[in-house]
C-alpha cells in the first residue's frame, strides 16, 4: 500500500494509510521529545554546575560533633601550653601554625 499511487486507492485504503501515518508521526514525536530531554540532561551534566548542593532538613536535629566554643577554647589553651613547654626546652625556635610571629 505504501508504493501504490494515492489516486488508485479507495476510501478505506486511504483512511488506513492516513491512520498508519498518524501513528508513525505520533511515535516519532514521542521519540523526538525523549531525545530532546536526553540532550538537555547531557548538557546539564557536561556544562552545568559541578558542585552538588545539599540543603539540610531544618527539622533534623544536629549531631554533636563540634565541641562547645568554651570547651574548644580551653582545649586550645592546654594544647598551646603543652607545645610552648616542649618548644621552650629546645634551642630551636618553631613557628606554630595559627600563632602570630
């Protein structure tokens, strides 16, 4: 039916041919939309932002991994005293990271 001239086809054959073409067009339209979405996804993957964004849930409670500021300051002071004591016993001067020169 594809190769026959349209003038030689009767009404039912023309309707069948039209229905077949409509199905082909519908399938190709769906495939085109799918491929366009794939191209957009690949563009975002290739040229989009490289970092991931994470927005935490405000309802979730925080885990206590960080020490309170008072405790952290006390620990830093103890560490500084220990390092100062060790360094003062030696004749070489060391520059401690985070300390002014």
